[in-house]
C-alpha cells in the first residue's frame, strides 16, 4: 500500500527590526479608528436608509 502525504512549504522573507512602541500604538490606534468609523457609517446607513430610526426610538 502507498501512503500519500501533503507537503506544505512556507517561506518567510523580510527584514527584522527593533520594536518601536510609537509605531505599534499608531497602528493599533488607526485600526480602532477604522472600526469606529465603520460602526458610525453602519449606524447612519441604518438610520437614514431603512426604517430603523422609527423602530429604534419607539421602544
């Protein structure tokens, strides 16, 4: 009997550098800002395009 194996080769290239706290906090802040903006856009879409405004404030 023959056994067939799956062989996966992962190659990673790049340049390693020192840890930079400023760059890390900037990246995390922009990541959170993008998600915050996305939430605001979705709320505006739900409020002005659909009937979500009427249903939301009648409760």
